[in-house]
């Protein structure tokens, strides 16, 4: 997969290859492809045009890890942080933070809560959701106050992408998949999005939407499955992908050649 790098991005790519550009360190992040059936569909949000990163792109719910996401006081059910560390090729605290961020961000951006015995209606926690978005409330405190535990068994690891070194905002992102809990409904609640849609992976790929390479690749992988059970039975090879700049015929491009 090659992506042209015009203008300033192309110049930054040349500076990087020449050793004149020091890359910005990536921030740990998590994103979740939320699935429902029948038929198999995935939830996508279009990032508002005012967003500093990936404006106008259709993405899955997700975001940066909050330092409090790695707290040992988070109520937890399902595979342990140690088991997730092995699955994510990360240390235990990092794995705990990534899984917590995946569940928290899904709640913040879609209203879907992967915790406790999933309830049908999460609108009772709207004030808490807004406090989570504003970072006025930690997810651990939200769970404890409401007698809930994070359900790590409702997630499956899927991919690992790092933003290219030429970008000024970079993320080290683990991708997960999760099924929409029975009875729950997504809500257009995130604030960072101006449109939300459900599409089959094939429909999303054929839509003409602006899709970032990780989203494009994840949707392509999901087209191999017809049901959520198929997705969870799959055994994707998770490798770290970081598109890299190269010069082809005098033009700078980003490539994932040899990585996926």
C-alpha cells in the first residue's frame, strides 16, 4: 500500500530520511471495531472537520490512554492484565491501560458499555460519560461507584499500528474487535464526530469514505468473516505496522510494503 506525500508532508519525509527531522514520540492508544449482526456490520464515526487529527476520516471509536487507565484499582473480569500483556506483546501495566482505554473510549464515543452484565440502556450514566470525556472522572471510579467491572472477555485483539514518523501527532494504537452487547444501542454522543453509520465491511470499503490505512486494512480483514462468531474464531497475525516514507520515481510516498 503506497500513499502519496504531497507538499509539506513530502518535505517532512525527505527531512526524516536525511536525519533532519526528530520524530514526535507516539502516544499509546486503543480503538475498537464494534460489530453487530445480522448481517455483520461495523460501527464507524466521521471525525469532525474541526479535529486536529484525521479530520473527515471515518474511524472506529477510540483514543489515547489516560494514565489512570493503568490503575490497579480497576474492577476487572475476563482475561487478566498479565494474559493481555502476552497477547499484546506489552508489559502488564501497558496492557491494562490499553484494555481499559478500549472499553472507556467505546463508552465515551458510542454510549456502548462493555462492563458488568451489560445493560440495555446506558443513558442513565450520561452525566458520568460526560465527566469521563472531560477527564473529571476516572473509569475506575465510574465502575466502582456503579458496582461494575470491566469485561475484558468481550474484546479480542486485532491489529497494531503506529502513526508514521513524519506526522506531528502520533499514536501507538492497538486495535480490538467487540460485539455490541445484546439490547444495547449506539448513540451519537461523542462530540468528536459529526456522523455515525453502520455498514458491512464490504459496504464501508466501497463507500468512497475517507479511510485511514489502519481502518482500511481492518475492514479488509473483516470481509473474510460472515458472522461475529467467525470474527472471534479468527486468528489474525498481529504485527506492528508503521508506514514508512520512501522515494519512488522522484515522489515521496508512505508504504507498508513488507509489513502487512
